C-alpha cells in the first residue's frame, strides 16, 4: 500500500459490535505505562522506550494505544522503521485498528513512503497526511535534502514541509527497532525534528534496549530521556505461555555452492542479500525442494501447522504439488510471477482476493501447510502456526526475525491448546567461503549487538597463511621470502559501524563489527593514522549511506602521508581496512579497540626450523607431528591439515638453508631515474606488483577488474618517449582497451580532475570492449574526454522498478565542469541508447560530488 484515505464513520458502522483483537496482560501494562508518561496537551520533549520481545506484539501495542490516545486528539503520527517489511507491517496494523479511534474524528489519511515501488515517493507527502509511515533512511535523506526551484532558490523538501506543518497540529514520533537511534543519521534526524518542534513526544520500540558500545548506549538514553517505560521479559512471557519457546532445527541440504569475489563482495562488503540469479537457481533445484518436502512429510505430527517461506512462485507450485501428492493439504500464495512480463495479468498468477481467501482458509484450518513468497512476513497474524520452514539463508536480520515471529505465539496468545514450543527449521547450504548469514537468537529476541562481518581474527590469519603458501607453491619455488612472523599479525583492531542497506527490494540499517589485522610493518603507522585522523575525519563519513569510494578518494592522500604501500599493504587489503577504521572513527568519535595477539611468538616457524634443520627426516616428522597436534595449538586453525603445515615449514627451512649457504638476500637495487634507455623501459615484476596493488588490481580509468576477458597492463603516465621514467609514481594500471586508447598521450587517471585543463574538445565515443558493461564503456568515454578520472559513479538500475532504470545519473568528482558534458547531452544519450544497447534510458543527468 502507498496511500489510503479512510472514512472512519463508515468503518465504525461496518464493524459495529466487533471489539477487535484482545489485549494481553503485558499489553495492558504497556498501555498504563504509556499513558502515565505521555500526558496532554503536549509539553516539551519526552522520549521513552517500550521493550517487548519478538512475537509479543510491539507493533500492535503501540498502534492500538496511538489510535486510542493520539489520533483521537488530531495529533499527527510519524512512524519510522528500518525496512520496507516493517513499514508494511505497521501500515497493516493501523488499518486493522483504526476502528478503535474514538468518534472525535471522522477521517484518517495514511501514507507509506520508501524506495520500494509499491510505496509512495517522498515527493507525494502532503501536509494533510495524518499517519506518515516511512523508512528511517528516506526520512534522513529527505529531511536534509535542500532542492532548488526554477529560480535557483533553496526550498524545503516535502517531508520537511510536513514536519514544519506539525508545529501547530503537534506530532508523535515512533521509532521501530529503536536500538538504531544512536546511529549518526538517525540521532541527528531526531535532534533536528526536536529543534523544529519544541513540543515533541517520541516512542521507541525494541526487543533489547542494550548496547555493547558505551558511547551508543549513552546516546540511546539521551534520546529516550524517560528511559524504559515498560519491559516485558521473554522468559516471563514464555513461562506464561504468551510466547512459545523457539526450537531451532538445522537441516543441511547437502548443496555445495561456490562464492566468487563478486558474490562475496555483495554479501559481505555491500551488505546485500543473495542476487536474483542464485535465488532462482536454488528455487529451481528440484532435488533440494524434494528434500524440503520430505522433511515435512517425515515429521508431520511434530511440525503440524506450518508456513514455508519460499522465493519464487514456481517453487511454491512445485512444493505444493509434491506435498499434495503425499497427502498433505497444502496451498500457496504469491503475487509476482515474472518480473519481465509486459502486463499486470502476465505478472500476477494470483489476485489479491484469491490470496486473501486462501489465507483465511489456512487460518481456519483447511490446510496443514501454507507456502508463500514474502507475503507472511508483513504483519500477518495466524497464532496457531507451530512451525516455520526457512528454505534458504539470508543476510537480513530483520527478514529473519519477521519470518521466525510468525510461529512464536503461545497458547494464551491464540497459539492453540498446549502450544509451548515453536519449530524453526533452517535449511542450510554449504557455502565455500565464510558468510555471516543472519542468525536467530535462542530466546526469540532481536539482536542489538553488532553482526561480525567477514572472518574472525584467527580465521583471517589462516586465510592469509594459506594464501601465502599457495603463492609459494604456484610459483614453483617452495621458498619463504620473509621471516615467518611477518605473516602473523601482532594484533587487530575491532571496528564497529552502522551501514544503510538499500536496493530494489529492501531498506535496512545494520550494525557490523569487523576486524582489521595489524602487522609489525604497519602497527606504528596505524596508530599515527588513528591519532591524527580522530579529530580530522570528515563529518560526512559518519553517514550510514556513504559509499566506500568516497572514503577511498579521501584516503589516497592519507595513505601517501602515513603508509608505504610497498611495505604496509599486507595482502593488498590496506585501503579496505582503512575504510573500516575511518567509518568507525567518524561514527563513534573514538579509536577502535586494539587486541594484542599475545600468543604470536608461540607460532614462530623460523625458531622451529632453526632447531630441526640439521636433524634427519624421521626426527623432523615426529617433532612436527607433535607440534601440529599439540593440545590447545592453533596450527590446525591456521593450516587446517598437516600437509599444509608441513609445506609451510619446508618453505621456511629452505629460506634459512639458503641464507646459511648464500648469505642474506640482497634487496633489488633502486632504479636510476636519470637514465632513459630501452633496458629500463619495462617495469620489473616487483614494481608492476606495487602499482597493481596500489590501484586495487583494477583499471584506474574504467574500473574493470582483472578477470575473464580483462587484461590489466602497467602503463607510463608520462610516456617513455617523452622522457617519462619507470617509477611507481609515473605508472598506472589500465586495462588493455584503455591503454590502447591512451597510446602515447600523457594522461594521469589517478587525478580526479585537471585544474589546468581548458575546455575539452569533442567527445570520442568508444565501442564496447568485448562483454564489458555499457556503464564501463561510458565511464571510459567520459574520462578520456576530461583527461582524468572524472567519473565518481554512474547510478543505474537493471530492473524496470529501479529508480535509475530509465534515467541514469552521472556523478563527476568536484572540479570537473559539468557544462562541458551537458553540451553533448543529446548525442551522449543517443550513444547510450544505440551504441551501448540501452534503449530504455530516456534521460541522462550529470551532478557533482565531493
């Protein structure tokens, strides 16, 4: 739903004699606490927390109280939540409870706003809206957005106009998942609204009002200055049979799935869920679906009334047919059939009316199993559901919580006679890299602690050591090139920061904890960087929606000042590690905690090799086996099996033997930059590796990464023919196509603008290189036009429902003249449509970013 104008008089008449959902004892106690705190007329600022665990009806409790006590007084309501799912849940709950609004008002206008195409756009907001339900991220963005009218005058956004209009009508603000309130963007939004509306009441809803970080905990109770108004304990509600005890059952599907770098970055760095093509693959897997069916059939008496969460309409139909074949009364509800269909009829197999009929029949007991695609997460209340099947893993903690919540009603909440437990069946695949999937919490509460993203410290050490061993083996020379402890970190920083997750399907905010490995070579430099940056970090880096690329642009100078990429960039990860630290510094205002790896010296293979290198093979084998299998030893964690450990030992011993015979390895002599002969025209392998590592192993012009069909080359910025020297500073990484186009010209694509460049000449439109994306070709064309890396990003969507599907936004780094490009707007659009094969693009806009 996006907007509903309700006739309350008619609704009351149609529902005469119906008393609505019965309130439980903890909800009645909540009403008393809320009414005691929020008195009327509103006076000053008051913020309080309502703490109810998942399944205890936080949304219903708040909405019903608001209907009876806030909307009845013609006070506006702003409801903020972290995801599209939670918006729909809140909206549905309002629609179900508006009849409880006293006869003091006759109409109610309800609007839902987010980036979801099913919801209203922020530009649709009217001052006549009575209940405005929107994502926190959209509210933050639109409150701070200051557009200009046709005359160049700055004007307020429609959302800010709505808030401003509440100075007279007053406003009651609800923040769902209130433990996110201390996040930079959220807390500033609430502070700004408070400054605009002196008489403001704020209610926070959460399952666990604790915070691991003292600074954030302090912010939480500054915002909610009245503290916890009422808290219902999970254990008490379970003991009273209001909630069911969740019993988690893990079932391995036996499916092994590869995780390439692109997928890993999506899940771990970009904080998104599985891409559509993998979800499709899992949904089509008939053997996997048969396993899910057999799990229910084999345990029918245990699982009872069950909701199965599937991903695609055809998966619903397959599961349904197989269950029916085995004598299970089963139905399925879904809406979207084919995202590429051309008409609503083609896209929708089931009408809303038919879905509602099936859901009603499931509620009444006609079916044992109901299969759905994301339709049972949104405020649907069927208390006697005993089991939920989660057919795949997800990175979305909110979605996980919503799905689990469908089964958590206990006997006294309508869960059915004798219902004290809820079965949560998790179908798990074997992913071949460590992914931090959303994990349920044993007592059914939401998790306010940061999710550890990426690997834990000792897993990082293992990954690093095995990567190093693999390089040695693949080189054909089983030879360690440095003392062993240079590969073992001295310790690690634990960063913590909140990010906004936004795509076509969801908006969420999630707090992550990540570990940054620190080594001998860079420990002191990290300390200096953190100390110097603590009070100088740009304030905008605290924004949960900021892109890593913007931070990386700022970091280029900082890295040059504080670090030496040839020594400090262990594993080529330094830039990404500094992004984590920068986000932490900006959001928390203090250094991340440093943990020392105290056992480090216990794992010095150099010392082991020094003792064993003169011994016979049998003696070595005995000692190394004992070392590897020693109780409490981390060697098994680091190398996982003895053969890897033995290979690492051999490489260390070979290095020490070579030093004994030939003396220490001499460093490569520096290049004489004054001699310009063909003999030093080609960079050495060492220098090439330094340049590639510095540039992140991708073309600094078009951004293509090394991979299938993409060849990276190290190119002179000032050509050798113009007396350019072969030094790291005068080299850059280009793909084969960009290097060929640059030719003998001097262009530095490490520069983001050219301060001394007069107006550029005509654009040279470049053909697509192989299977590269249209955006990559467009970036190459524009960057050559500006003679630098002018393009910061191109905003585009590949789905029709995406905001940037028919209108692409070209973001140029600040300093590049936008007008130069806009003079070629029509031919540039024609190039995108015809040459790059994107006829759906109807408009190109160009903006400048800092």
